[in-house]
C-alpha cells in the first residue's frame, strides 16, 4: 500500500531528505544546516576591512553619546543607509580632529553588534535544521508504518494521519526558513555598505 498524501508535500519531503543526505556526504559538512547557501560560521573584520586598526573589543564608545548614537544607527538594519551616511557626515563636520577616530569607534561597535546578530541567526538556523532533520527521520518511520498497514485497517488511520500532519509541518517549516536563510547575507551586505561609507569619510 502507498499512503495517500498530497503529491506536493511528498515531493517536498523527498527533495529535502535528499538535500540532507547530500550534505551528509560532503566531508566536514554541517548536516543540520537547512539553507541552500553555504554555511559561513564566522565573519571576521579582516574579510572586509584593511583600513586603520579598529579595536572592536573596546567599550569606551558607550560613554560618548554621539558615537553610541551613530553605532546604533549603523547596526539597526531598519535604518536606511542614507540616514547613516548623513549622520556620518555630521559627525565628521562637528567632531574636529578626533572625528575620524570617533567614526572608527562607532563602526567597530556596529560591526560587533551586527556580527553578533549574524551569529544568533546562524545558531537559530542550526537549531531549526536539527529539528527538521529529526522530523524527517520521524516521517520516514511513519511512512514505513503506513506502508506496512493494510487498506481499511482501523489501525492504519492514526499513523497515516500523523504522516500527513508531519508532512504539512515539514513543508510549512521549509517555506518559512527560506526567508531566514537570506538574513546572514543581509547582515553582511549591511556591513559592506557601512565599510564604503566609513572609507569615504576617512
């Protein structure tokens, strides 16, 4: 007996399970990673910055409202980059000989915050992928149970209902995570835009 579920849901499961299997076959691959994009766990400052040294571990900027305010603007992705650029211009015009040093402090603080956000997103995707893999394993077991049962058996109804439900959950999760998978690159893009602004102001 072949369980009757929506063909689209079945196809989704087969494709996703195949993707997990393919990932598992790659040496060193993170088999729980749920995204088509390659997983890049770390995003070091050196990968985008070759200008003056920046101490990203310093918290001295917190005592300067102007620097703290600019760092907050830089690190809040909902703030348009044009607003950040205007604020950088104001800081450079108003801060005198220390303007460039203060700008680098703001950028360093923003970089730390944005990479923290990125790390949290990746950790969340890892947890999601692990749960999705567990669900895939459960679906395989439920499918085997449903295939063993005979049509019309009362005992077959419950496993089949569970299988259909889990397939729907699996598919809903897959659709949801596609958007989240873009988030790490969105953070990287934000950092890249900030680098351009800071370079131009130095």
